[in-house]
């Protein structure tokens, strides 16, 4: 009887254990994909918190990653000498400051926004009053004569570059500016008339054929007004592409380089002296951009900037519009690919009032600079 009672109790215990196990277990096959993902995320967060927990008998230790802690996206792993050490300003930067940094992959070449406006089809009409406009075949001239002789002449420059005036004869206009032709006409008319005044203005404007090649958005041949300048032509073609140069744009005329244009002077200083008026047959060539470096952080203008020579980190800071009042210029970080093809980190001291010795460095293609607060 006792054996039967013990056997019954054992059976009850086994059945109870089996029932509790079923109620506590999760049947994953009956769960949806979203429920499975939520469980895995919860498990991963719990596991991560266990790994980051403080060690027994001591404070919590910092966890280093293979990529720099100052970038929010994966980047090439730094060599051991480039990783932040305990006490380093990069290791102690607050997460808020690090998360506010713009990713280098999001930086755009400086000056691209210049050509993001509405597409220009023709230069403004007021340019027609330019007195330095060079006359050529197809241009219309209006000559006003008053005084003892009052007359108005409407003349068209022929294919030989000449105009014909009754009683005065043939006059050469091709290659002369409006002002030069006015003085020339004054001398020619004085052979026939006396005590008179004369003025010359432009009527119709001829068309010319120009070409845009290289790294532009819309390369090709364009028929434009003879008042079109190099900047106008770049607008017509949509400007340089992201791979195109903003500082070495070449104007080719007759097979020779007539001008080299640096758009940075116009963008940074408002200097448009390099904007030249085009002639028929001119070609504008935009080469591939030269060395580029990037800068981000506490600067006025985060962007990628093109180099032309031996610019230093200080020059780059100037191109970026200078540092903000919160910038910590005594510890500027420069990332560079060394001769071994590895990333290395160099600390620069660009602070003007720093107690330590100032340390600047010439830049090379691909350098990335971060200015922290």
C-alpha cells in the first residue's frame, strides 16, 4: 500500500513539472516575425548590459571600438597608435558632442550650391550697354548724327567685318569695341560733315557657338548670345560635377589657354575679375578636381575643399570661414592615410593663444580634419 502511494505521488510530481515547463516555455514556431525580432532585440539589450557591467572590485572600464568613436558611421579601422587612450580628449568627449558631428560621407564639395539655382538661358539685357563689347559679323549698330547734319544710320556688320555708310564709305568694325568704333566713326564722318556730334549704340546682337567639355553636368555645343561670359556658360551647362574642379577651369581659344578661372575667388571674395566674355569657337574645359580635404565640427562652413598648392590646416580653417567661438583649436584632429595605406591620427595645435607650441601641417589629398568644441 505504501509503495502504491509513493508511486502515485511520483506520477503527480512528474506531471506537475511537465505542465509548468510548458507554461513557461515560448513556442517560437507559433510567433510572428515581428514578435521574434522583438524578443531578439530584448535579449540583445540584456546581454549588452551584462557585458558593460562594472567589473568586480573596480569601476566600469571604457570599451574601445575598432573604428573612431568620433564618427557615427563605420570607417576604416585605425592602427593602434591612432586609437584614443584613457585621458585622451577624444575618449572623454561627451556622447552629445560626438553625435552632433557631421559624417564625412555627408560633406559636399564647396561651391556646388552656386549652380543649384534656376537654369539661365541668356545673360541679362542690361549687359548690352557694355561699351567694351567687341563688334563682329552679325552685330547691328545705330549711329546718331546731330548738329548741322541730323541723321540716323542703322548698320549691320557684314561677314568681312565692315559697314557701309552713304557719302562716308566703308568702315571696318570687326575687332573694335563700341567706344573704339565711335571714335573711329567720328574721324570718318568729319571728312564729310562739320559742326556735328555723333554717338554709336548697339542694336541687335549676334549669336556665337561655344563648347563645354570635361566634368560638367551638360557638356556639348551651345549657340548663345555674343554677350555671354564664361560664368554664364557654366550656368548653362549646370556647373561642374562633384568630380569636377572649381579652381582650374580653363578657357581654350584657338588651341591655347586664354584664361584659368578659380571660382573660389568669386565665392569667397566676390572677385569676378576672371569672368571673361566669350568669342565664337571658344571651349570651356573643366578638369577633374585636384586634391581635396574635408573639415567638420566647430567651423563656419563644413565642406570638402579643393587644394591648389601647399595649403596647411590653418589655410583650410580660413577656407571654412574660420572657427566658431566654441572651437578648441589647441586640439584639432587630422586623419590621414600614411605611406603604408593605414589611417593615422595627428593632433594639431592651431590655437593662437595656446601655452603649447603651435603645430600646423601641410595637407595632402584625402585628409580629414575635425575641430572639436
